[in-house]
C-alpha cells in the first residue's frame, strides 16, 4: 500500500516525513521498509534516521544536500522502496513477576475494571506486542497491542520514582521502565532483565518492528533470574519469526 506522505523541514538539516497519524502495523512496516532501503543504499550525506509510530526523521549533512534536492531524492526512493526490502523481525520472551511486591497498581486496576488480578495478568501476558519505537528513556519500548479491557489512563500525578524493570500500562499501551525514573504509568509487575546496557554492542536488544511476549514467573524465579542477569550469564529467549 502506498501512503500519502508529508515532508517537512525539521530544524536546519533534517526532513520529517509523516505517515497517517494512527498506531497501525501496516504503517510501521512501511516506515521500516523505507528506512531500511535508505540504509542499504548507503546514501552519502544521510547522517541519522529515527522512526516513530508514524514518522521518519532524516538528518542530513548540509554539505551534501539542500532541503529541496534531498526531498526530491526521498520521494523518488519511497516509490521504489517496498518490493525489494525485507525486514527481519524477532520475538522476545520477557519474564515478568506479577507478585504483589511489584504490582503496586494491580489492585486499583482490578477494582476499576471489575476484573480479577488473575484475569488481568492473563490478558496482559497472553498478548504478543509490537515494538513501535524506543524512546522516552534509553531502552523504553513503546508496545502496541494491549487488550482493550486493560486500557487505563495514565496517572494525573506521576510518581517521582519508578523502579527499574517496572512493567506498566499507560492508556492503550504497555511498557517496561528500563531504569529507575519518574513515571506516570500504572505498575502491574517487574522484569528482572536489563533492557538497556550502554556497554553492549547492541545497547537495547529489541528494535522497532520486533515482537514482545511476557512470561509470568514466580517471585523465586524472579530472584534466580536477577542473580543470573547480575552475573552476566542470563540468556533471554527469542526467535526469528520473519526474515
């Protein structure tokens, strides 16, 4: 499918390309294919590419490109990008402990939604989510696909401190806080793994387009996995499902 794109200058040497402003996997795939096509063509003067739900930011070197000439090149490339690009997608299996020690907002959600805590955990963990983009914090994955029965507004007053690994729901999304930080999402569990490691060749293991599933674990399993993570020997489960 071909989309009607909008091209806008963004700062002194960037082009912001916008797709329809909706959370949709078809749009995400189109963005990722276009991005991959630009990368594979190794176009000189393209400094950086950043994607989100419905946009792609192209940062360029003004010594190579002017805005109008790059605009024409990008429009031409978009018309040619879809059929000859394949995107590799991996599914990651994330262990999550939904124990009361971590799930500090689970009781509240249970009351507001008239759902048992067991039902909430089941709905949350049986879904396969899509990574739309990574932002807010390094390693924070914005995940789409949350079951509609679990939609919960973000908190009016964010917490000053949310623990590293907190698994949370905000609006129509779910995500995991990769490090301790302020946060306004509703916390329903915690994962013992690292979501961002600045010393790693790939600081964040997942990328836009990948899939995420959550595997419920007990508090004891959580403790065991955390010890393996801290020792640097834990292997996160994953499999290639496309590409």
